[in-house]
C-alpha cells in the first residue's frame, strides 16, 4: 500500500517493537519514505546523506535509473521459474560476466544464489566436495553470515553468535594480521601452523576463507604478504583459498573484486551485496574444476539467481563500465581519506584512518590509546551525525570503528557535506562532554 505521509518515526517504531522480532537490530530509529542516489528522506520529511549504503549494497546508489529500467523491463517478461526447472538467459549472462571479471589464469564457472551467507555456505560445500576434506580455517574478526554454518566461521561472538550454538565442527580460527593491534603477518601465519599442530592436520583442511578487507571486523585490509604466505600454505597442503567478497566486491575497493589487488588469485570468490544494486543476488565464482565438483542437483535454490535480480545485476555491471565507477571508487577513497585525516588532526580520539578504494573507516580510542577502544564515543558520534542528517554505521570487534560505504555515484559536493557533518558531530560530542 502507499505510505501514509502522516506517519512518524516514533509511531512506526512502536509498531515495529510490537510486531518484529527483538533480534532484528536497527542502527537508527528512522523509517525511510524515499531515496535517490546517496540521499534519503524519512517519513517525517527530513533529508539524510547516506554514508551506509544499506551496508555496502548501494554502490550504484538508490534507484539508479538503468537498474530500475532493467528491472521494470524484466517484470513484463517473467519473474520466476526456478532456474533448475526452466532456465533463463540472464542467469547465464551474469555468470559469463563474473567469470570474465574474476582474477586467475584458469577456466572459471559461477553459481548464483540469493544472500551472502548462502554464497559462503555453498563455497564451503564446493570446497569440501572438491577436496573430500571437512576442515575450514577462518580468521579472527571475520564476518561470514548469520546462518549456523557461517556463524561457525564468523570470528566475532557478540551479538552474532550469542545463544545460537553449537556450531558445526571442523571450523577453526587463526589470527588475522593487524599491525595497529600488534598482530604481525608472521604471527598470523604462525597461528595457522599452530592449528595444524594442535587442532587438525592440514591434509584434512578443505579451505581457508578470508575477507580481503574485514567488513564487520573493522575494515582492516589483508596485507599482500599475508595472502602470499597463506596461498603458499594452501598450495603446499592442497587447501583451497576462498576470498569472501560479499562486502568488498562489486567495485567498492577500486577493482570489481578486491582480490584482483592480491598477488595471487583465490580458487573461489563469494559475492553479493552491491552485485544487483539492492536486489537480492549472490554468487560463487572460481576455478571451473572446483565449481564442478558437486554432482548435478547438489547446488541451487528455489529463488537462487532470480531473473529480476539478474536483470538488475547486468545493469549494475553496465553502469560500472559506462560511468567509470571503478576509477570513481579510487578517487572517492582518496577524497574520503584526506577528509577523515583532516578531522583526525583535530580529534585525538581518532587513532587510525584506513581503507582500500572507497571502503574507508576511522577507529576511535580513549585519548588515542590503541589499547583502549572507545565504543561509547563511537556510538555518540554516530547518533549525533544522524541527528544532523548523516547516516553512518559502526563496526569492529570492540564497536569502536566508524565505516563509510557511501554510494560511488555520490558527488564530491555531497561527500564534502557529509564530512563536514561528521566533523561537526565530533565537535558537538566533545563540547557536551565538558
């Protein structure tokens, strides 16, 4: 039905609390009425700059005209058949495009699904089918989804894993390298070797799964030398390397897949979020011989590779090419890092500004002490920014990181406006604390 413009956020929030499961979180007490590109308006008519992008889903912005046109055209043809029953060409074309864009000098194939967690689950299924091994090694701080299997891989307990165990066996966590917090590449790789010594022999490990940039974990970038060392271990023991690109993929880091910037190619890549510009679509792409390991019927899903979402994805890929959004991602990232460092120069609590392409974050500490993460300040700044018209998200193991996932289609003027609001929010929070 049409949205009643007399609704208020408070009234809708009360209805939400009465009707929606408590476990479904909400970062801001707002309800959207409409959106366009990198801006949205709530039901009370207030404008917000969107630096969250639906958690990295809107790299091409809200309501990109080419995406919407492609979806409308598809709706006039057919909306669903289940690809495993009656196939359709858009699914095949999306796979062809992904195979072309994925790194690696080997033949590739793809599988389409619906959610990021579903992509990760299927990547693990494929790895186990190919290697005939059960074990999987993930990394501390990693986030891989909310299903039981992907929670087993996720390296952050609260709020994701609390009360939901037991989780699947044969899943282990090694250290993720983090120079800011004292974990070197050598220590991280050694922690993998310790798992081989203490928990599971390498000959029973099917795969390593790693995010090129940790999303929920705090936007820490995997160092190239770490990836090189991990691939060397993988090759030595016949283990597959999976790049979880659910958040980093679709151009967020300046290349279509962040792992294109790795010194080596992964065997499998998971992708989702911005792949279809806001429509539910995910996938697994990688080595054809690996992808083909499961028998016919072993992969798929009723809604997997929806034709509507496939049409949207093809429009997203075309928009990246015609609007040069990969270059835009790199330029935007540079602008954001400069702006955030200017803010950091005036705010002692900001201990680090980092990112890859337009996947950028800042981390807050009490008095700048990296041993004292400041989640309270982070929460206050995010809330103050929202009051001033800027939507932000926090993340990190300790909840002390502010991440920026603004649509790549946003103008420089809008970015500067958002940065100015962020700077003013830090000032306001500091003033209130005196």
